């Protein structure tokens, strides 16, 4: 039990530091100090190396989001859907909320946003095809339902992916600073984001 507490403390401290500074700017000593660990070898004992810890953190969050997305898609497909683009945008957005261990938004999205920008190859190698199945299922349904031509749609799906991560990262940061943030806290903000994403993959009038 004590080992589990120490291990979790290291993971929480590392993810917060990585989100704030980027992986490359954080040392093992920084992590252990933030985690309150006096044993300088504890990170290596529990995770092997800082790189191994990064891999574990990326997978932990990606797995949670993917499981949530797949569960929503399974329910929609069991009911004969999805029938609407709005349903799919909700599947893309909502599983990426409330990622904090003790409730709230946490800092996972800021962590992977920074990491994927600074260490793109490493990030893609970790994610691979293993932890984005729900995302790919969403894209398949969007391709089926969106009225845009295939060439236009593929460009817009790239815009959607980049835009969604940027918006959700900004939301997470704002709510971490102020859980009752007047812009990001209301449910209507996510409703508007859903509508915006639907517009991105629909042809212009």
C-alpha cells in the first residue's frame, strides 16, 4: 500500500511538472522533490527511467479516454447509430473532460499537448494504433455522415484534430486556475464547441 502511494505521488508530480514545463525541462530530482520522495532511487525503482515514466503517463490517460470513447460508440452503434455528426463530436469531446484523479480536469491534456509538440516521434510511437481506436472509429463514422467531398473532408479532419486539442488544452488550463471560470465552466461552452466542430466538417454554404 505504501509503495502504491509513493508510485502514484511520483506519477502525479511528474505529470504536473511535465504539463507546466515540458518533459525535457524536468529532471528526475525535480519530480522526486515535488512528490515528497527522499529516496533518490525511487523513480527508477518504480518506473525504470524518466522515459519509461513518460510512456506510462501517456498510456494511462490515452487508455482512459479511449475506453470512454469506445463505450459511447458501442452504445450508439447498439442503438443503430450514430445518426448525427453532433453525436460523434460529443464522443470526441466529452471523454477528454474530468480527467483529474480526484475530480476536475487534471493536467493530462496540457502534458500531452506539450509532449507531442516537442517530442512528436516519441509520442506517436507510444500511442501507435493501441490507444486511439475510439478516435479512429469516430473518424470512420464522420466520413460516412459528413456531406463534404472526401478531399475536403480529409483536410478538415486535420483541422478538427489540431483545433480540438488546442481548445481542450486551453479549457483544462483555465479550469485548473479557476474551476468556476465564467467562460469555460458553463455546459453551453462545450455545446458551442460541438456545434463548431460539426461546422468544420460540413461544406460551406
